[in-house]
């Protein structure tokens, strides 16, 4: 029962965060699409936990916080919001980087997970005015 309530709470929180973030077309009107490639790493003998490709459309939520995939991680994750905002502000098309999870897990080192990412943004073509 507690797990079901916890899951319901997490889903409600996710809905609220999505609503606050808004839609990509409203928040970033110059963006026509994004692709974010991620490789999740864990601090273990088999470091690659998973790879993920996230396609972001103008109708997608502009929420770029990914949960930590390590079971039991509390208040962790990877927030790409500032990366995406900076890319759009400077009209950059590609950015690569690494983010570490700052969440907490009992009896696990604080450096328990990280991601390598490559964000690709496509912009709307500027309409040329005829004079």
C-alpha cells in the first residue's frame, strides 16, 4: 500500500512539474525539435546502466529533469534545464557534457551515478521577408 501511495505521489509531482515547465513551443518558440542522447553510468563493476534517446517535439513538455535510475536514490537525478536554456539563448545546435547525481542512497557512495549527454537542437527556419 505504501508503494502505491508513493508512486501516486511521484506521478502527481511529475504532472505538476510538467505543468510548471510548460510546452516547448511556448517556452522556446524558435525550437522545432530536440534530441537528447544519454548514457547512464553507475558506480559498479558494470558501469553502463543504460542508454536512452529522448526526442523532444514542440508539443512536448519543457521539463528536462531525468530521474536517477539507481534504486533507492532520494532527491537525485539529472537536470538538463540550464543546459537547454543556455543552448537556446546562444542558438547553439550541439552540446556534450557530463552530469553527476547528487541524490542520497543509504550505504552507497555519493558518486553513485552520472550521465554523459549530447543535446541536439533544431531551430525553426527564419522567414525571409520580401521587399
